């Protein structure tokens, strides 16, 4: 995006003003050269001999210095890795697109290996003509491209009882954001001909869990995508190769992988994943169901517990991600003092609907401790609430949809900790 | 749902710009055959639509449950280790630790039948007959005290059974209940007088940590010393380690071991093997060959398994083969829900694979 940043004024001015004030600290923080740097004055091996030839890695992996940037699991969360989740290393990523190889995984019966040859998609139920498509058939349909975030409803769910996990990866990493190419579900449903009494669709996958979910027909005909490319290449096995559903703005459990069947029905199936799971227990002992939309949310990805600030006082980049399942992010604010005061952050590009928005806040750090927070605002006027405000309404047992404001306590040595504040 | 109307209008305007024009059907795909629909369209609705013929008593269902479900869910549906309990927990939904089970939380019995039929037993889905699914469902109801021991569940009486928490759910009301509070002017200054830290994650210390005691995934410090091109090469060293852990080429057939690793996937939900292997639902399988049956410290075996060990059953290629052919015939009463390999070749492969983890 080449657009001007939406709100460069305030933070840029503050940045320059801060620069002048902190000039002393900056000088102290900058390493003065004790002598000529041998990395510059001596001929280094990489400047002398060959590096790798082409094809050294026919499909490239990140250089070994980045081997910490991987998905990670928290073992005690689940009984077994085949029905479990891991976390995107958002603390170490920038921009908005999540590389497939480190985008979080959630399986209910393990990631299955399904070839394009073996792939079949059925549409049945209340349609004029039940149909079967092969993968090759899907390739004939007109395609659309759209970028969307996929957030597990349980993202930040471990934090309902209080600050628990150290790092944005663990507290907010059940999310990824990819550019998908596929066929709109509407196109496929039109091909089968939805009958007037069809008010819902039931979606299921080809794996042993099948992960069936019910979706109202309005959403199914709106912006849902039957996707087979992500970030320009085929989906990864762990994300549902060869075909998955993309349900913009709605909880990740609906994004059924290894998509095999779409049934038009006249009511919800009330399957396991929409009754015993993915329902939100409230303080009165009753539970909300069909809580599909992901509310506006944001998190500072750096600095954060896994991304300590080691450069010391002086210019500092504070950055993070914001998103909403109800349209576009319009603004993100950052607080350095635990929410006493707020300043507007720069949005890195024009926000897209139901996609991650990157924000930056250029700060000159004086080296004193900070209580960093970010606060997302979306186009409905919704302002991301604090965790305590959510608890006030939802109690501690709702598991899902925790979109409360996150606090990182950045200490003078640049280390950060997950805390909650009054 | 007026927001959908707005969305659809918006989509119509946008479609002129970006979406492909779809004037008529494209004639892609082929009609689904009745047999195909019957094979895949097996979901059951809350009103019982989709249930096949069948029936089973609680008493017979108990045996099916013990054979197929109890290894994870417990003999009394109480849930073992981290696996979910299926019964109990009524009256706990407002507690600090609510127990959400079929009896305490699930709204519809159809969900139980549907899920067990399609996705259970875990690791061997779609292997149960409709009668067996009626039996398991009946036994869960019995465990919850909702039916008597002589009860028989069938397609005919299925919808007569209602779960206690059917009315415990309501449709998402965030827009009405929360938006009036959260759609507001965002405070920019003087938002609160004082800020105190009230909770710290370090007090719990439950985050996975690296060797330095920092959270896993902490970005390494590159701000101080130069990395240098001639530094140790950890990636290569790691490969050497794993190479050392697998047998040399003069040993067993690597293809057989690889096939065994594949076949072992059916086992690994319950059995760990290799570096750091721990007891899970089943005992870990390191140093298996030469091990006395039922002898691993810290694992809770079935009574019958311990007895087999006391009678001198030692795991060898031969005894493992016979066990894996017919586990439940070989050790009657074993908690292992696996029904055995159909193919001798799989057993040979799994054996070769496991042997790589016995010194």
C-alpha cells in the first residue's frame, strides 16, 4: 500500500519532541566505537568465498539464525497433540501476512494427508441438484482473492483467570492472516441451487473429527470462500490441503479444513463443536451460543516477554496487530502507563476488512519502566475493553472470545512480563 | 438480521469491481448419487432426523463402552487424565471450575449420537455399528442417572430422552448486552488516577521455558557479540544427533522401520516412544523388548495386565506379535481399546520401529 499513513501527525511530532529531550540518554545508550570494527576492517569469509549455489534449498526455509521463529505448543493445555493447538510466533513477525509454515495449527483428529486426486466435495440437502465436485472441477470456477485473519475463539482463553502465559505468541498466537484464493461459497451453492426453505448450511471436513459446524445461509452467501491457495501457494497440509473454508471475521473453528461436504438445511445441526464446545458459559450458569464474530482486539507484539527490548534507551519501535470480525479497524491507541493516558499509533497501511492491521508507535524511551497497552477501535465504534470490563459481564468461565486489553510490564533492562493492572 | 441486508447490498456494489460475473450456472461437477449421499450425509438433527434403525440396552452398552471408550473416558465416564468426563458435574456450571458433561451441559442427545457415530472411538472413527452407538449413548445416560439399567435406547424412543441443560443456552447477545457499553468515546488522558500491577504471570510460572529460563521462542540477543560465520553449526549438529539415534544401515531394514513409523500412528495417541517419552493413556514403549508385561513404574495397568506379568509374560518379537493380532483375546480385560492389526506386515513394521527404541 502506498497510501499516506492515516495518522502520522501526533506520534511523529511527539517522536521528534521526545528525541530532543532524550538526546542525552541516546548518547549514553549508543555504543561508542572503542576502535575500528573488525567486521568492517578485516575481510570476512563471506566476502571472499562462495555462498550456496542455486537449488541448495529447492524450497527455502528461514536461515538458521531464525530458528526460534516457529509454532509452539503448551503441552499441559490438551490431552494429546492430535487434538490440540499451537501458537503463531507473532512476537517475531512483522507486517500483516502470516507465513504458512509458522501459522498456528488446530486439529481435532490430527492433520490428514489428502491428495487432490482423492479430493471430493459434495453439496447436498435442500438444493435443486445435489452435486459432487473434484478438485479439478473447483479449478474451473471463477476465483476470488481475499485476505482474512483466522482467530481461534479460544485465543487468550487461558488469560480469563489472570495473567498466565509469558509472551504474545502464547497469549495471542492462535491467529494467522493470509491472502486466500478460491471460489466463493455462493458460487458453488448457486450451481446446486439453494431451495427457499434452506436457511442454514452444515459444513464438515474429511478428517476423523469431521468438525461439523452450522452457518446461517446469509453468511454462506455473503463472503465465505472455498479456498485452495494461501499466500500464493497451495494450502499446507496442516491448514486443510487441498481445500478449506474461509469464514471472514468469524471464529476459526468454522474454517473447516479438508472440506468435504456442504449440506443446505433448515436448521442448525447442533453438532458437538457448536454445543459442548465453542459456547460461552456465563456467570448465571447459562451459555451463549452462536458467538461467531470475533470482537475488536489488539496486542503489542514487540516489545513483549519473548521480544525483550535490548537496545536500551533512545529510539524504540513499539508495534503490534489489531483486528475485528465486524469490519475494519479505524484506529489503534497505545498507552505507556497502564491506561492512564493514550496516544494514537500509526496504521501501517489502509486497514482491510476482516484482516490484520499492523500498527507502529515510534517512541523515544527514557529507560524507565512502562506498562504497555494497545486498544483497537473498529468501524462500528466499538472500543476494545479491558479484561476486567469483560469479566464484569462474562465472569471467568466463558473460555472463548477474550478480547480484553493486554498489558506488558517493560522493565528498565528491557525485559517484559505479562501482567494485569488496576 | 438487517446487517446482512446491508452486507449484501455492499457486496452487490463491490461485485461490479472485483467479483466474477455469474450470470448462469456453469454446469461444473456431476450429480451426487443416492448411495454417495447416504454414505456421507449421516449427521443427526436435534429432532432425531438422520437417525438410522437400531437399539441397544444400557447393559450391553456398558460392555461396548468399556471396550471402546473407557481407556480415555474411564469405566464410569468420569474421564481419565486430560480426557473429558462424559458424566457428572450437574450443578457446577456456576462454580469456579465447572464440569461440562453430557449430563451437566450438552443440550441435545442427538449431538452425542452424532459425534460418537462419526468421530469416536478416538483414533478409530466410524468403526461402530448403529446399535453400538445406541448402546454407548444409553450407557452415558445411565452413568448420568438419567435412565435405569434396564433401559433400551432405540431410534423409536430417542427423542423422548431430554437432557437436563437443554434450556441452558441462548443466542449470542453481545450486540445488545455489550455494545452499548463498549461503543463509546475512547478516553485519551487522565483515564484513571493510579495504576497498580494486580497480577503477574511470573507468579504462576506455567509458560514453557528454554535453557536460559526465558519463555520458549524468546528472540536471541543479537545486539552484543558478533555471530561470526565460523561459529558452531547447530543445525548440522542436530542432524547428527538424530542420525545417531536411528540404527546404522547395517542394522534392520530402514524401509521397514519407516513403514513401522507410519503404522505406529494408530498407536501414538496413547503410546509415547523416543526421546523424553512419557506414560500417556498407555505406557511409554522405550526399552519395550525384554520388559515384563505390566511392570513399568508409575503406570496404572489393568489388573489383568499386571497378572500377565506376574505369570511371566515378557515382551519379545513373538509375544508382541500375538498380542497385536488380537489384543483383547491375548490379555482379556486389557484397557487398550485397539482392536489389533489386520495385517502381519504392519506388526512386523511396528516391531522393527519399536526395536529401534530398545537398546
